[in-house]
């Protein structure tokens, strides 16, 4: 029995309709009928009971469907794996992700795994205080952080996801019960000290001035991780902006997340080492470009 005839049989066993089977496989209805008749002659028994009203599997057909389905799936998986290996997309893709940001693009990770069954995707937690260090130290193959990334040794790739911003304040803070705040509200509250983080990068999340030109103080503590930042906010040591998705994936007792109504959305992008020719990174970047919204 030819592989194409097996596929026709399995699809017909699922659809139980010759016309839909032909349409799904992009063949003629006569080709479907011919394949099934040939299989029945070869096996020596009827696989389907068909009438003008419906098509049903016979007991023999049901047994054959169950026996062939597993083997057919294994064949397809093997071919897909071989194709992935031929394209060089095998091995482990190590993605550096801040906090719970990975929850924002699980669909891309799952699609990458589906397309490249010879590959494994690992997410490694990185911290905003050293967001690019693991990449430069080759501990990960790429990172997903907000843009812009203006580093000569790194390449800024496609958008992985976008999000608005919230202001994290402690429960009982004067702004905690507001439906939203504005960027102007950031000027009268102490924010974290960004330390030696690249100014162009931290400016995108925590600007140094409000739209009207008022200074936004960066005189608070200097946390190393996002979880430390949450604890500092809960302890009334500072307030801080964050991606809006933090309200869903980083909820913590004592911390309130208030939308910043006039803050433009930020893009989180895929970043890798300039000049690195890593097939898995290229493949993941290409997939993310497919998901990017069209203007």
C-alpha cells in the first residue's frame, strides 16, 4: 500500500465523506474512490460501508485505521525531523527571558517546536540589572527584552510581543485606588536607581522627564531582580513602571498595578550576538517576523 493511499484512507476514516476527503487532500473524488477500492481488493474485505446518505467504517476498517494511524504519524514525524536536520535547525535554543515574560509568547515557542521537532527550546531567567550579560557570556543564544537595544556587538531583531505600561505602587499608596495615572504622576514619587544600565534602554521604560519636562526622580534602591523590585515596592521603598503584563503574571500581595494611560506601548524584541550564524536563532527570528502585526 502506497503512503499516499494510506493518507487517503486515514483522512476518509476521519471525514467519512468522499467529497470532503478529496477537497482536503487536493485530489479528485475519483482518486479517493480508486484508492479505497484498490485497498479493499488488496486486503480482501470491505473497509467502508457506503450508501447515498453516509459512509461508515466497517469493523475491519476500524482495526486498520487504528493500526495505521500510529505508524503514519511516526513516518511524518520522522520526515519532519529529517527536514529540520537538513536545514540545520536541531539542538537546543536557549532564550533569556525576564521574569514571567515567556508567558507572552508561548504560542511562538510551541510553533517553533512543532516546525522543528529536532530542536529543544529552553527559557532561562535573566534580570533587568544584567539583561545583556548572559548573552555576551554565551550563557544563552538570544534574549527577549524591550527595545531599543543600541549595542554595536548585538543585533536587534523582530518584535516578539508588545505591551503597555503600569505603575507598581504599594497597597495604600495615594495612587493605588486610581483607575489610571499619567506620566506626569511619575514626577513626584521615588523610582528605582537604574545604576549602570544603558540610558537609552532604561529611558524607554522609565523616562528621566515627564512630557512637560519635569524630572522623574531615580533616587530609590537598586534592585537586581524583578522579584526584588516587587518586594521593595510592597515594602514602600519605591514605585516603578513595568510592562502591563506584570499585572497578570507577577501579582504579589501588597503591590497594586495602575495603568499608565498615556504611556505608549513598548516592544519586546529578540536580540542576539551580531554576526552569530546560529540556525535556531535565525529560525526563531523568522517565525517571530511571521507573527509581527502588519502595518
